[in-house]
């Protein structure tokens, strides 16, 4: 055993006592309940948003960005629901609600808040596109959400690293970060993320995507969602860290039966080199709405 490696049983305590990570904002908890509800009724989404003025303002601001092609016409939550669709508004709301939880410096990893958030958004965007390519466009918002939160385990582990004055070396890029976590701590961010997802009451498919995104071959069901998130993670690293697909030989072999090869991954990189706000809008935009570039608005 490497000196300092923690026994597995410590992980549960570590994840459940990570300060302000222990609880999610109330509105996000309510949105999680809606994410589990396949019907995703408009009145339920509106009811949750009506109770959070700041979130509603952010959702309306994003809805009015020209990325959706409805600039200046969305004045109320109801209009957003009609024009963009219930699932897109729910995804936008969840993403904006997760900003204060996720956009933070990971000092134990040496990653600043914008870099971590950009990785989450790039992964989310690609996961949404891949899910569409796999023939399930109705699940692209779900894949976007899974891609957004796939590395939340790093938030829990960072608290532990920072509290104990530890740093993962080398801190960046994220490539093979889970191996370095295992060497240092005895477990990795997929273990921690799955526990955090359980504590937070995430929908089961989301929790599975978090647990298996570095080993999708092990997931017992719903392989498409985990695969979409794995590809999202790889493409985000290609876009942000200039890695080539050949860095993941095992994953490339696994992806071959789905018709996803190195060239396909390189093409996907082009779709994530966008402003974060455009990334979010493009991934949640319902089919049929034009997507036009505009002055970015900020998600905060
Ligand atoms: Fe990861
Ligand atoms: Fe990742």
C-alpha cells in the first residue's frame, strides 16, 4: 500500500462531510426530482422556477440569446417552455443552478474554476451531440446533464486534498487523473462521484454515468448514456488540452462497434470550440430552431 493511501471505507465519510458540498441548493434539488420524471410537465418546471427569481432571470437571459433563434421574444418562464421545450428549459435551469456548486477552484488538482467549468461544459455539449448521433436525440438533454456532472467526484476529493495540504502531481491535464487519484488516495473521482450522486439523490442513469465514465464496458445497462459521456470527456480533453484520440487506445477499441473512430472524434472537437453559453444553447436547442451566433451572455 502506498503511504498515505486511505482505506475504502473512509471514502463514504469523506464524501458525506465535504463542507458546503454536503447539500445542494434547494432549487437544484427540486429540479433533480423533475429530471427523474419522464413526463417533465411544463407546469411543474414553471412552479420550481417561479420560486427562484435569480435562476429564472438566468434562464430567460439564456433563452433570449440568439443561439436559440428567438432573441428578445422570451419574457416569461411560460414563453420559454413553449418556445424551447420543457426538457431544454429544465436542462438550462439545472446547468445554471450547478454553477455555484461546480465553478470553483480545485486547488488539490491545481485546476482553476474556469478550466474545470469549461471541461464540464465541453463534455456536456459533446455528450449531447453523441447521443443524438446514436439515434436518440430525445435523450440529448439527459446526456448533456450527465456530461456536465460526470467529474463531480473531483469536488469531493479536492476538499480532502486541500484540507490535508496534498496535491496531485502532475495536476493537469486531466488525462489519467483517476490513476493518480488511486495512487494517492486509494480510490478515484468516479467512486467519490457515485457516492456524491447518491447523497444528492441524482437519477440512477446520471449516477451510473458518473460511476462508469472511465470504464463504460463495465456498466450493466444503458450503455449509450455512459458511452456518450466517455466520448464527451475525451473530446473535451482534445479540445482543451490538445490531446489526440490515440491517447486512449482501449477506449478507441471499445468505440469501434458504434462507428466512432479517431477521425469522428476529431470532427467532434470542432463542435465544442465555442463560447460556453453557445455550447449550452446548442446542446439544449430543440430541433427545428435556427442556431445563430450572437454576443455571448454569461452563465452565472
Ligand atoms: Fe473523469
Ligand atoms: Fe472529465
